[in-house]
C-alpha cells in the first residue's frame, strides 16, 4: 500500500532548460502561479463537467479556456496556490485526476 495517489505534477517535469529567458516579469515573491491543464476523452466530456455539480469551489461560475467544442477536450485554469497539489485541490477529484498543475510565470521572449 502506498501513501496515496501520486500527483501527476511530477510527470511532466523534464529538467531545467538553459535556454529559458532569465528575465521574469512580476516575480514579487508572492504566491506561485499555476496553469492547470486538464484533459479528458470525448466519452468523459459530460462527466468532466458534471463533476462540478455539488463541488464547492472558487473556479465555478467563471469563464476559462476550453477546447471541448472543437473536439480536443482540454480545459485550462490559471490560478495562484502555495503549490501544485494545492492548485489541483481546487478541482473536483474526477477533474484533478486528469490534470497536471504547471508552475508558470511571465518571461520576455528574446
Ligand atoms: Zn470535453
């Protein structure tokens, strides 16, 4: 028995990229920002939206980007949280089980 489900936020970490611009905008030392990337299949689409019913969360009732209408079935949220696990807890379990939280910040493209 493990200590619990492993969060998928580690899966996409592939190491430091030396070419990332070092100029970061608005890094004021405040709460980190994350982009939640959620993906489901076309068969899971109705369930992914229905999962929010009865879930008390700050993300409900606000517009966010989604590609479902065009058949790709991804939804993205940008939010601030202490860490990736905390960011994923803002989603219903059905949705967070199919999501990763990617820490993001603004950079200047050279
Ligand atoms: Zn969908």
